[in-house]
């Protein structure tokens, strides 16, 4: 198994704080998410998280006009310059040659760095003084000669970026909030000489005319269209036309304050960011419709599950919502809000079209992904809080464990009736898991036992496994021949279900590296003794196990050797609590740590102190510093990636084969030159074998695409058995990205026809490869079927419209044409059914 997993994407969080920015073409929006940057492509409906992270949360982002350079400022450091105070705003000049950074009451002008790497990327040009309070915003003129700086002292200062004889600085008073440059530059006749320029106030407009005291929180102005958009603390935004201040549009988009507003280059789309709810919206004001609307979980995520084909990920959060994410686009396409309390566990059924969730509100709900509705609700005879959930391999039995009554409830998915209540545990049921091959349910409890229940033998306890400490999580190996249990003392024990014999254990407490909280009185070493794993998941081949819990690390262990193979650090964000082993001595005073002083919510309305005993906090009214945790882990069915729900969001790590040199059966004769030599001699099979031995993706793709279409059956028949699985795995990856769909489908079809029986004999070992191939084929089938259906209906409409353009015809002609139309429709339906049946047969044959 390969362990070179790299961070690939971040789901579940679209915006946290800071300013939004549009790309140069206006089709993508850049959003700061914690200490990372996410780019959302509005045209293709996809998202991407850039592969870098800062030490603390990002507070402001500046994009160069050409779109090739981004300046990111976190809470402490800009590039390698340490300002010792927070940076409030960053803005590039329109020509891209300079940039202004504001910190405290000072504005700093820098020469913008180039596209090449430099030793000293930022060179300070000039420092501007003037404001008496903290600076908040910057805006440039279109000619890049002047810029304006807004301050909290209700003043606006205009500075010259160049050496002006008649302009050193100019102050405008009685301004509260942000500043926008309305006119691009001053128009002066060429035949007149002007020594001094004076700005006069032409008009003054008020938003709070009704006296509701709704504070203005963000604003953006488009200089070409003269449109001003303003966001308020109540979630309402206004669109005005200047200089007449005519109201164009007004709408309420959220219940929380609008933290950031930005307009794209054309002025058609407006981006809004609401940090309180974690919302990111793009509004097209001319058509009054949403272009993009995403929102993450309000609180932490509690559980996740992959669909059987690996196309979707479902997550459940403490906000009571169940969200489904598309792994190809990284966006949420449906949200279920029926639960009234925290969702503790979610899972897919074997069909992949039903989601089941358990909640603390005492209900277990089943959702249909075809109609996006809650079609089953399972309840207990008396109200309980469900803390665990499991669905059997057939999808017929649904089980949930209670944390207050210590019982397990079994329902029928088909009828919705309660079948049985299993009693026997003396503590809360923390985890449930069904065997993949048998109707046996494993339950872990705080009573230091794991019980195996036989669903076919009168619901009786088949075996009882005695643990050394409280059981936290239990999971089966994909073949059902082994059971892994994580306990409160930080150990992972492995058991054989038949006979209840323990085969080994892993003491992973030392691998859970923990830091010291700012409020703790003990050291990190002592605090680590109470930490443990709370999430386990076997790999697709069952050789490794993934473990995570009350730590910022996720560990991969080898089950057979019982050793640590690799550790992944899911976050290095120092804005979280307990990230460092030792506290900062500079914050220690004779009265205690300065970190214990609650500074309140900052930019929000009012400053409220946190309540004693509150650990998760309320993001809308209380200030809190969360602690990084891993609540759930899952390997994808394809084995190419794994996902983890953490405090930051849903993190996905995947294998990138193009960045890893991993040859197979390497020899001195295996070189790229030898592969191309065989291709020139038209020796297709030796060339493909050499390419797979070298295991370079670009070279293997070149070798495959050089084979003529007529020679594919011959090459597939002569390919050695050891390379058939490698070929199928490579085809699954090519089908996701390549445009040569029919070409690679022919390879897959002939490989499965000629080697299907041999592959069937070892189907368990190649299951991840088959799942990956099925995922790629299903995605193409969904996209092509929608396009074909749309074309068929469009052709029918065009034909019917063309026939109605003639003159009024007799009833006999109308009857004849109706008969012809019915015959044509029958032929088209037969053709579409034949195409659909053929495509389904191909996919069925591949699966």
C-alpha cells in the first residue's frame, strides 16, 4: 500500500473571515477559509483549495491585476516581514507595480514583487502617517497615482503614490466606516494650469433614515458602472447608483452581518461573505438570481461517510444538518434540516441512494437521494439520545445505540417498524458496526465490552469481548475476518470474531502528540495521558488502519506488523488552541496568562464574555478559541483517498501519482528511450509493459494512445496477467480526465472480456480498482445521458415548431401528420432505449 497521501481539498467550509476577491476574468472568487485559500470557479461549478497554509487565520487577501500573484496576510506575518501588529488591509495598484499595506495608523507603500522568486520580494518605498486611529481600508485611483485610506477616527486620507508638488496628503473628515474612491482621477483641461486641487463635499446621504441603527459593515464600488453595493450588520444589502444615490435593489440574504462585499470586473456579479454563518454567495443583480450559494456547517462536523461508488460524501454536524458533497466539484448540492439537535452519525446504504442519520433529538432518519426527501423516521418507544448508527450490508436492518438507556434498537428499513430492542450493555453504546459478510452486529460500550449480536439467531449475544478500558469505536475489516476496537486508554486491539480471540494490539497514546491549552494548569505531557483515538477505518485492502482522535495528527498503522507507518498533520493553524507543547512566555504575567483575558467578539455588535463551562461556543455571540480534533475518518472505496472531519472542516487527502516516482520491476534497460523505440517498431505490448515497469503516468499514457484502435483486442489478449490490474487502475484515472472516452472504454471492455474470469477469482483484492473504474463510468453516464435527453427533446420541439409555420391545413392532413409524428416518436424512443440499454449493459459488464 502507498502512503504518499497529500492534502487535496477542503470541503464543508467556504468562508471564515477576511475579504473576498474576484479573479481577473471575473469567473472565479477567492475566499479565505481559516489558514487556507479556496478558489471557486463559478462557470464550471467547481472548487479548489490551494496547497499551502499559513501559521494563523488569514485576515486579508490582495490579488494582482493580472491574476498571477496573491498576497495573503494572516494574523501576524506578511511575507517575511513581521509587523508585530495586525495588518488590516492590502491592496494592489491597478497597474500592478505597487501595493499598500495598512497596519495600526500607518500606511506602507511597497514595490510589488514579480512573478519570479526573489530574495527580497517586498521593498518598502514610503511610509505615510496621518490617521489618529486604526486604519481599516484602502482604495486606489484608476491611474495608480493616488490612494485613499480610511480610518476609525472618522476620517479619510488621500495620499500621493508618486512625488507630487501640490499633494502631500489631504484629509476628509466626518466619514465612519469604509472608504471607496468614486472618481477614478481628476479631469483637468490641458490648456489650464492648476497649482492646487481641493475636494469639496457635493452631497451626503444617510442609510438609517428610519432610525433602526443598522450598522454599515462592508461596501464595494464599481467605477465603470457607478454602482455602489453596501452590506449591513442585519444581513441586508443595498444597491445604489451614484452620484444621484438612486436605489436599484435591496435584499436580505442572511441573518448575520455581511463581513465582505466585492464586485467582479464587469460589475454583474456581487460576492458576499458572512463570517457568522460561514456563508459565501454570488448574486447577479440584473437577473436577481444566485450564481453561487454555499454554506458550511455552523458548528463542528461529527461524522462522514462515502457513497459506495465514491462520488459523494455525506457529513453530519452539531448544527443538526446533513449535507451531501460531490467529490468531483467539492460543492454541497443538498442539505437536509429535519433534525432538531446534533447529528451524531451518518452512513450510506449499499445501494448508494439512501442516507441514514442518527441524532440526539431521539430520531433516526432515512433520506432519498433521488427525490431529496426524508422518507423514513425511526423512533424509540421512549425518548432517548442516539449516539451511534449502523446499517447492514443488505440495507434492510437499521440499528442505533442510545447513550442514556444503554440499549440498541433495530428497525426494518422497508416497513419502518421497530423489530427488537437489544439490552445487555451497562454503559452508553459508543459505536456500532455490521459485518460486511454476515448478519452480525458489533457494539462497543463504556462498560469495557464489545458484544457480537447475531441478527438471524433470535437477536442473541454471540460473543462478548472483554476490553482493558472503555470502548470508544469499533470497525470490521472489509472481508469481515477481523475486528478493531479503540479504547479510552489509547490502545487499538484486534480480534478475530469467530472465537473471540485477540490477535494483537497497538499502544498509540504516544503517537497522539498534544499541545497545552492556554487555560490548562498542567503540562502537555500530563494532558496527553487522557487522550485516545475516537475514529478508526480500515483501508480497502485491509492491510492498514487509519486512526485519529483528540489530536491534530492522523496515524496509519500496519495491522500485521502493528507499527506506525506514517503520521499526517491535519492542521498547523496556531489560531486553534493546544497547538504548541509549551505556552508563550511573553504572555505570562504576575496575574496570570494574557490568553485568559476574553477580548470579546471583535468586529461584531457588542462585546460579550463567554459563559463558564462553554466549550464549543456560539459563533454569533461569544468569542471562543476552538481546539483541533478529528471526529471521523473514512477511506474512499477506490482506495485513492481518505477523508477526515476536523475542526477546520472536511479534509480530503489523495494520492498524486504524477509527483511520485514508484517504478515496478526496474532494470537498466527500462528507460523512456526504450519505450519510444518499441513504439516506433510498432511493438505495442512490450512498449506498454516497459511503460508500466517505469510507472510514469505521462509515458504510460503516451504508450496507450499510440496503439491503433484495431490493435486493442490483440494487445489486451497478449498482456501478462500481472499488468492487467495495473492497466485497469490506470484506465480508471484516465477516464476521469481524458477526452478520449470511446478509446479508453474499448480498452476496459476488451480487458474485462479477455481476463474477466481470472479477475473474478481474486475479486476481493482488486475491489478498489473496480470501484474506481465504476465511479468514472458512472460519472460519464450521468453527464452524457442528460445531454442526450436534452438534445432529443430539443429536436422534437424544433420539428414540431417547424411544422406549425405553414398555412391552415385540412383535418385529413393533420391526422396524417399526427400519425407520422407518433411513428417518429416511437422510433426515437426505441433508439434512446436501445442506447440506454447498451450503455447500462456496458457498465454492468464492467462492474
